[in-house]
C-alpha cells in the first residue's frame, strides 16, 4: 500500500514540491548557493598576490631558482567562490604564439624554458588547471578563446598603445562550476599561479615594460 506524502516548505507559505506522471520531481537549478538570513553574499574582486601578501600584484619576478607563488588563500568565516579570472599580459613586441609577454630583442628569447602553472589546492591535494604555460597563446587556449576580438595578426591583442592580451577564464563555462571555484573557509585551500622562470621586466626574457597580473572575480558567502 502506498502512502500519500506532501513535501512542503516549513515557513507556512504553502509551497509544495510537484511530481510528474512519470514519477519525476520538479527542481530548479540555482547558479548561486541558497541565501537566507544566516548568509551574506558579498562581491569579491582580488588580485593574486605573492605568497598571499595582499600587496605584491606584479608578476614580473624571478622564479628560475625558487618558484614564485601568487595566491589567493582561504579566509576564516567566509567561503570564497571564484567565478572567473581576468588575466592581463602587456609588453612590446607581444604576439600570441611566439613568446611570453613580449620578446626581449636583445636575446631573442621566445617561449619560457620551464613555463608557469595555474592550480588550486584543497583537501584532495593540488589540482592542475593549466600547466606548461610558456607562450601567450597558452593563456588564450586555457580560456577557450574568451573574449574574442580582432582578426588575423591582431586577434586577441589590444594593439593601441602597448600591446596587451586580457583573456578571461570562466570556471562555469570551462569547467562547469556553477557557483565558481570554492575556497572553503577556515582551511588551507588556495588558488595559485606558479612562476618557474626569470620573468623580471628588462631581464633575460622579458622587455623592460612587461607587466603581468591576474584578478579573481566572484563572491564571498558567510
């Protein structure tokens, strides 16, 4: 014998779950975590900084001997949901497939010998997002061509002023994370961009006016 059951909200509003003739229950997929009077959702926009110091945003540093880590770290009390990364690379003589952040014409250095790595770290260990980032096009490919503009030799490159690329990595579009990449509160979770070469501006690889930084966008949930 079957028992008739009703699923209803507990606030006395009379909202009930609906079941189809085939026995399926209607649900609604929300792109954000549920919000009630115990939760507070706040806009989040922060640079990845050297060792999470909150200050050093410029990534033109020397990581050839000791890897340099630019991070966003989990914080107490609030979960951080990172929905996208805005990547900024600017330098003279910048092209997509031949160099990383412009070529230092004095040495004619093209791609990075070791490359950079983007990953996050949680209770499961290190999870790679992008590895062997050695030329500018590796950023474009990682972001699946988002956002496209220009054509032919200027595709994805802002050419007025100092040449610049600024691809955007969407964690929802690329990896299916509806709420974004979560850094769980009060843990050692972190998002990391690892530099393994000498990216000093005006050094052996990059021109003097090279600039690199990454901004994380999303929200905090208390």
